[in-house]
C-alpha cells in the first residue's frame, strides 16, 4: 500500500472527538480507525501490537542493529470538533500548477494561493484537498500515514538497520486529553517525536507556559434610584481592573515570542462579576510578571475602594518543554542532521499554544514535534502535501539509523 492510499483511507474514517463527552475516548468512532491500524500493524508482521482500554494503539518494533536506544513516534487519530469530519471526500491534485483549486463547483469554493500563501511554495507537489463541505483530517492522519508508511518500509526492508521503535496512536488530542492515561511504562521509549501539525519545514520544541486566572469582583447592589454614593457596580470595577493591564499584550496584537493576557470569559451583574483570563508566555519569568501584574491590579483597586472587592486565583496549566529538551540536545541534533543530509530546509518555530508533547515531556518522555505537510487545519480549506509526507518518511529513515 502506498502512503497515498493509506492517507486517503484514513481521512475517510470519521474520528471527530467531542469535548462535551467525558468518556474515554470521547467518541467510540475513534475505534474505527484504531482497529484498522491494529490490523494493518499485525498484517505487517509486527509482534507487539496493543489496543489499550482507553482506545490508544501501541506497537513496538525491535532494533535490528546493536543499538539499545528506543525512539518513539506519536500521532493522534481524532479530528477537531470545530468542523465536521463525516463523509470526507478527498481529491488528489497531482503536480500542482500554482493556480486556484476549485474545491466545490456548486458552492463556488476555491482554494486560492492569494488567500493561502503557503500554496505558492508547493508548485509541483501532489496535494490532497477537500470537497469544501468537511475538514480533511490531515491533522493528524497525515502523521499516522507517515508513521505507517515508515513502519511498512522497515518491515519489508530487512537490510535497513534501525534502533528500537515505539509507536503510539492517541485519541482526543484535539480536546486537550491526548496525553491522559498515556502508558509510559509500556511505551518505554528514551524519547519521542509527535508527528503532527503543519509544514515539514517547521520543527517545534518550544511552546507556551500557561496559567489561567479567575478574578472575582464583588460589588454592592442598591436600587439604582437611591444608589448615589452607595452602589458599587462590580461590572464597572471589573473594567477598571482590566484597564490596568497591558492593553497591547492581547492575542490580536501579539505573535512569535510575545505573550498575552487573553480575557476569554466575563460574566457579571452589579453584585458580582467574574473574569477569566488565559496567561501565556514562552518565557516563564515573563509569565510570572503577568501573574504579578494581575495581583498588582487587584491591590490597586482594593486600595482605591478601601475594601477587599477583588479576589484573584491563578492556577498554572502547562509549561514550555524547551528547557527540558535542550538538556538533551542530541534529540534535536539528529533531526537537524537528517534535514541537512536530505537538503531540506527547516525553521525552529515556537508553538503559540500547548502540545501533548509538552505534557509528555513534563512526565519524563521528551517529545518535540515534527511537521506532516498538513495546512489550514480544522476547516474546509485544510489540505495536505503528499510530497512533504513522503519527505518526512525519508527524514525518519535517517533519524532511526542510530
Ligand atoms: Zn494535531
């Protein structure tokens, strides 16, 4: 089976996860792909294949060289709840010529390099697009197809010498639960890579440090007709509080390494208003400063009113994996060497979010991320480059020759 066939097969299996369902996995249809992958792995004569009670697929391939090293590869089976993944009808564009691609004639829907500039770098690539009514699911079935194609190569080329390989296909990544119940002991790798996300020309080993803050503002509700010098409207006090924060450090005004305060929910009446903030920064010291700024703002308001009107509760959520990964530089050096050997360019791109790899890294399994050749994920304009997927398989072949 070619990587093209694998990818087209996987994307046509609906595996959308559901953040409102707390069973594990969140949707039973994720088993449809899990069971197929178990069968394909067994058909390739891999001895150790397991579907665990949480719906995660694991497999091990022993080294056929003298190496004692075990490297892991991880991809997720689910697709995002944001957009439907049912009845995906993928279409291959061979040897893309750089012109706008018609996704759906009836809807007059186009994938146009004017809107999506990454397309102009993919002239000559074989691309896969949607019919404009679903997402594609390259996130992360491109990662699964890459790993399965690599595994198939290993099992049919005994002359290819490689170290031990551990594989995990996880579920519910898109709802933030991909690292729940991960069986580290069974996986048993020295370190791993998630094969997920965008361009293969991007390598990610940095992500945000994250904290979430809940601010409760108490007011004093009085009949508005007789409220003079008595009412304290907590909604207005909440606005005063917010105005004390850096108004440029918000998601819509930041990029790259710039962190932010994201006011993501507000709920208020005169008597009580609650604000919920996401605090994010790649630099832990700067994240601490953001937390301190909230506490300072609280003190200023409480001081002004001479009343303890504001409570501030801040909880850390996840951390940047960068410092952990840089302690073992060989994890990245072998990747850079593979790119250089194949003459494929790469950039180190900080993730403006969290990853399952970050959670795994903090549990002791260091896991930077490599790209898949998938673009515009979570919507109808999602597409994948089969050419980049094949290049990633070649990169893995070099990485595992240790
Ligand atoms: Zn993903």
